[in-house]
C-alpha cells in the first residue's frame, strides 16, 4: 500500500497570499493538478513569481 499523501486542501482567505505558510506555497507550486476558481488559480502564478519558481 502506498501511504504517500496525494490530496491537500489549501484555503486562501481574505488576506490572500500573505497568509499562506511556506509549506502551503510549496505544495501549491509542486502540485500536478490545481482545482479552484479563476481568481484563486491566478494567484498560483503570483506565488511562483514571488519565490522564483517559474517554469
């Protein structure tokens, strides 16, 4: 049995990206699939730019 965690749920509140922990930002950046609203998914690009994680 594979015990690797494959699902993470990360909420982005009213404070936006500033409230996310480094772990949350890392999980978002390394995700193979992201599900969310357009506004929230657009923030993934901002996270990548802020932390030098662009493709």
